[in-house]
C-alpha cells in the first residue's frame, strides 16, 4: 500500500500589517534619494523614457499621466523594453531612461539597460537588491530590499523621482505633500485591504464560476485594471481577464455587454472620472452583474486630499487583492502557481 501526498489546501492569505508595512520601508528610504536625484536632474533633462514590462510598466503609466496633466514641459514616452530596442528612439545626453523590475532579472529590461550603457543618456533603475543584473547595468539605482509589495514600492520610488523633477523644474507645489503622502501609503494599503476583505469574499463567492471577466477604468486607474486583470487574474488564476480603457468602451468593446457578462468597473478621482461615470451609467442599463469599486469609498488616511487621485490606484489595488485571495481559495488555485513563467524556456 502506498501513501499519496495531497497538496495543501489553498487558503486566502491573511492581512498581515507588519509584513505589508515592513516590506515597504526600503522603498520609503529610497524615495528620499530618488527625490534628490530628480531635483538634480530636473534642468539637465528634456526627454523621459519609461521602459519596463508588466506591472512596472503600468506603474509608469501613472507617472506618464501626471507628467502630462501637470504640463511638466518634459517629452514623455513609455515603452516595453523589447519594442524600445527594436524601435531605437532618439537618445542624447538630455534623455532620461527609467527602468524597473522587481526581480532585477527580467530579461528584456536587463537587456535594455545593457543596450543603453554605451548610449549618450542618463539611466535610472529601481529593483530590490544590489546584486541583481538590472542594478548593475544602470547609472543610478534605487533599491527597495526584498519585498512582496514591489508594485507599490516601485511607485513610491519613481513618483518621488518625478515629483522632485517637477518641483525643481517648474515649482510643482505639491512636492512636500507628496513626500508625506508616500510615507502614509503603506498604512493605507493595510487600511484598504481590511475595509475591503468582506466585500472581496462576497464578490469572490458570487463570481467564482465565471471564467471571463473584463475590467474597465480610465486615466491612471487603468494601471490598476491592467495589473489586477492581467498580472493577477489572468496570470495567477488563468482566467480570461483583461482590461479595457473607458475612453474606448463606446468604440467597439461595449457590443460585448449583455446581462450575463460580469464586469469590474474601477472609478478613481482623477480628471478622467467622467469617462467612467458614463461607462457605469450605460452598463447599469443592461446588466446587474457589475462590480463597481470606487476609490472615494476608501478613507486613504494620511493622504493629502489633493494627492488622493495620484495615490488612489494603489489603494484600490490593495482593496482588489482581497477579491483575488478569496477567489484563489475558492478555485483551489494558489496565486503562486504558474504553467510557463519561471518554469519553461520562453
């Protein structure tokens, strides 16, 4: 008679305040150096390129949005590393290229950093530890330390860098408030998770048998729609889960809507909110299967009211993570399970 080893049951991870807050202390420390570098570079740079894959690329989407909104005066573009190298955009000594990778080993991002080493530009990277290939390939590196909150950690560091640049170049008045608000962000993640846990469990129970889920958002909140839909539910739950821009919803995608299709609608507090109000009003006419998450429902304690729109996508991500945790338990499918990523050659 042989015994079989049964896999451990999947259980929603508890909300561990010490782990969440503690794992962002490295990013909070690095943000001060990043802000100082931003202030130093402000007058030396005309063009900013953001170059990363996956979640870091979407973090950079939020930076790109606010640089545009505040009329920063910088030319700003965002790339995936593989496309960046094939496109070969203009580079000179007044170009800043910003790269990010949690692991510091993301092949395309490291290759892009090495591609830039003999180019006339300034390079900045953010990752976890100094021994990572990305850390060793850029001119200026910011280290967060080992963390499971890398998505928010990369934002904290790079928003401080960009905030410092905008303040030094054009007197952006919210810089000091930004630095205080970033310090408050780790506790905001805990607060948002605790507030949203019961709802996340309820939604997970209601939608556990759906394998198709679209997420709609606008402006910087689209970063959260993408990271949650693609980097979590598609990657970690193998669901047909993808993000749609509110600005494009009425130009084709809305034809998919019927009474059966579940939608997750994410509302932020930035200038693009009216686009999502229109989407919500339309969808309510034709479906009751809507999960509407609004950052106005999150207290975001310690965040300057003027900066709530900028930090809301990250508070929202913490809230949505509870849905993913409970869904993983109901599916019996751990969020750590992969078929291909880090498993096969690709």
